[in-house]
C-alpha cells in the first residue's frame, strides 16, 4: 500500500541546503516504504503565512500545503537554525496549522546550520514544539552543517539520514493510513431535519 509523505523545507535561499536535506531524508524513507512524496518550500508561501496570521484565513496556495499535511501519513520537517532555534518562517507556519493536524502523526525532524554547534537546537527547540503539537517524533533527528556537504559529506551524515528515514518508515507502516473525514458528512440532510417530511414540504413549496 502506498503511503503519503509530506516534506516541509523552511530554507530561505534557492537552492538551499535545507531543501537538500529534506530531499535526502525523503529518499531514505522511500527506500523502506512504498511512499508518495510531496515536498513544499515555505518560502513560496511566506506572504500567505503572514496574511493568515493577520486574518485567520489561509490563501488557496497555503491551504494546499496544510491539506497535504493533514492527509499525510508522515511528515518530514526541516528548518535552518538561526540564533540557536528554528527560523521565523518555520515557526509561523506551524502557528497557523490546525491544533490537531499533527496529533499522532509520525514526524522526522531535520535542521541545517553553519556549524555543528547549532545541532542541539533540534532537541531543545524543535522536538519540544512538536511534542506540544502531539506529534510522534522519530527518535533520530538529523543536523547537517555546511562542512557536512563538502566533498559529498562526512561518513556520519549519510548513516544518520538512513537511520532516521528507516525509523519514520517504521512508524508510518505501523499505523493505519490517514483518513480525513469530510466535515459535511455529519451534516443532516434537509429531509432528515424535517423528520422525513421533506418530500411533502418540498412539494408544498412548489405550489
């Protein structure tokens, strides 16, 4: 059975090492799981996120991203690290996400930064936020410093990516596929509201 994986990259440049890490993580997941992968760059909906914070309503483009996450069986979330934490774009996006969208959803966390000194941000900043959102966070997180990409990266980064990808794949495989319920399915029909007399009332209205 094909499962749905969504990756979110909060990189600000294009191309970005943040997007590169997101792609490597989803590739590792796909090795262990029959998965349909969608990747979204938050920079493409940055203005929409700000508008949503101010108005409370998502644009069609932003709603597409939110809906994809809601339908996904697993999420990969990657942010660059600024000042020892996720960047503002990353945080703002999850601020506009519905309160229960990530509840019990497997999530794999990744981050990028200039030096390895920022790697602890995954544990003291990102993991607590996703725990608060009731996500099921994979045990292994992945940090990639600038030096890790040089000459194909060091030996530790590819191994960590593979381990993290396998963990998320296992978490997704252990769960039933996500079923998003149509909120209008619970709405009673006009006939139900009238206690089965809808046909009679409708005919009377035509007279």
